[in-house]
């Protein structure tokens, strides 16, 4: 997945610094443009408004995840977890900027409302992908897994945003591995050798669509 365009990142950083220092409502587009060293017209070409600056990273991330998931993956459940890890790694790369954004959002009701919508967009993206990648999957399994991955991701991310210590991506990976175990879709440690007879034992919690996918992979 590609890196973020540098010019946009400069504007985002400048805007968040101003929002934190003097307030979201008290900061004008002109002030942001001046602090970032761009023109007002350039600002509006890059962003639709002040709210869009705060959530600019998410807009790019969601599009990148959509492209990533569309590539096709042998393990759809794992692909959703990998997407979650990518988002976390992006914010963990610059935790101070992420914390500044978090503090700004917490102080502005309209931004908190948009944050809720943004979280749902990730969840819906994962849900739609699982239903597409696993034909016949029980909708409750798809939406439940998507919701749990999103919730676990946000829980670990908040540990990073609310504290001062570094939270490694391995913390999220461990939590997501537990999510997969709960759903019975954890990655097998070893693959069985091919044979004329296939005997398979699956956890009772494993979605039927995942059982079908694994059986098909062995029989093919």
C-alpha cells in the first residue's frame, strides 16, 4: 500500500496544531493555509473543509484498504486483520500527530459524530468484503467478525492515543489472533499432506463458509 502524499500531510499537521492551540471553531482556512505554506485555493483543492482535514488520513486509508481487499486473498479473515494492522501502523508511525488529532476530535461534537461514521465505514468495508470473498457466509458471521475486528482495533488504538508509551503493532496482532480463535478461523500452524482420504475436524464456532472454503482448498 502506498504512502501518503507529502503536501497533504503538511497541511494536516499544520491544521491540527492550530486546532489544538486555539480551537477548531476559532481557526480559519486562511490561517491553516498560511501555516502550511499553501494558498487558500490549494487548500480547497486538497480538502473540502476543516472537518476534512481532520479525517484526511482516514479517507486515504479506506480507499487503500478497498484496493488491497480487492486484490483477492486466500485467507479472507486474515486479510481483514491485515487491513486493521495497516491502519494501526499508520497512526503508530507518528503517535504525537495521532494524539493531537484524537484530542481535537474529543473536544468538538461535530467531529465526534463524524468519527463514529468513519468507524462504521471501516466495519462496513470489512463486512462487504467478507460476504463477497466467502460466498454463502452467514451474514451474522461476516458482520460479527467485522465488528469485533473494528472494536478490538479501536480499543488497542485508544491505548496509544490516550497514553504516552509506545504501543507496538504486535499488541494488536495478538488481540486479532484471539478474535480469529474465537471465530474458529485462526491460521493453521501446519498444512496437512495431500492424500486420497481427507479427514477434517473443525471448531464448532467456525463459520460454515470457512469450513467449505478449507475443504474445497484441500480437495482441489
